[in-house]
C-alpha cells in the first residue's frame, strides 16, 4: 500500500493540518524567539520569561511531535523490521508510540536526576529547550520534504536530506542546552547530564531500530 493511500494516515495528516491552522497565530508569536535561538542561547531563556509564550510553545511542541511522526513514517526515518508486515497507518502509530516512549523515558530521567539543591530552575529550563527544537525540526523538515517533493526528488534522497537535517538540529540542541546548563553547574556536571539525559536515550532509540 502507498503511504498516502492509508485512511489512518490521511486522518492524522488532516488532524495535524487542522491543529496547525488553529495554532498558527501562536506559532507566529513564538517563531521569532525560536529562530533567534539558532544564534543565541539567551533568546531561548528569554522565551521562558513569558508565561504566554511558554504555554504556546508547549502546545505547539505536542503538535510538532505528531508532525514529526508523520514525516518519519512517510520517509522511513525510523523503521523496524517487524513494521514491514504492518499497514502504513499502523506504521505511523508505531513511530508515534516510539517517540512518545522516548520522551517519557527522558522525562523520567530528567526528574530522577534533578538537583536537590541550587540550580534546579536552570536545570529544568535547559531540559525544556528540547520542546523548542522539536518545533524547529518539524518546521524545517516539513518545508524541506515539501520542497523536494515539488521538484520530484525520490523518497530515498529525501530520507537522506532529512536525516542530515535532523542530525544538525539535534547537535545544535545539545549545544544550546549545555550553554544554558553551564550557568548553574561546572563543565563536568554538564557533560554528565548531557550523557545521562540526552545521549543515552537517543542511543537506545537508534539501537532499537537495529535490534527490532
């Protein structure tokens, strides 16, 4: 079956598009801070100073997770061997479930390893930077996939481009969160947090695609 021939995928794409339309004004309000975060980590901190922007950012991150699941399913960015026997719609649900499991694992680690004394506020703020980059990744990758599709680029080539983009954005996310975290801890502690909260869950996500 073609991916776009799946009724479930059509429903999920329509739902994502509807949510995007409903939250478009909020996205336009948050976008300047997110784009500025590409260049300066302080812009991401300033975003947290606004309750309204933070609330809008969190809601948009939820929509972005759904959008990323659709992109990853459509272009095979996350695949498991057992998915070959599933319909395209169920494959999308598997990808969505894996992403949610990844975020849940990360959230558990974040709260389990949170400092008991000073620096907790900066620590939590640094972890929420992931929400910013989830939104940025969904926007950049969706625009890239759409543009390449218009020019007739084959699916495998789109897959490669999106993987490279995802890798660059993830590396930039690691840099920004570490820069923020260094305001409340030393470099060694920041490195330990980087490994425990980001690199280990990401490694498990990648390794699972080889195991299953």
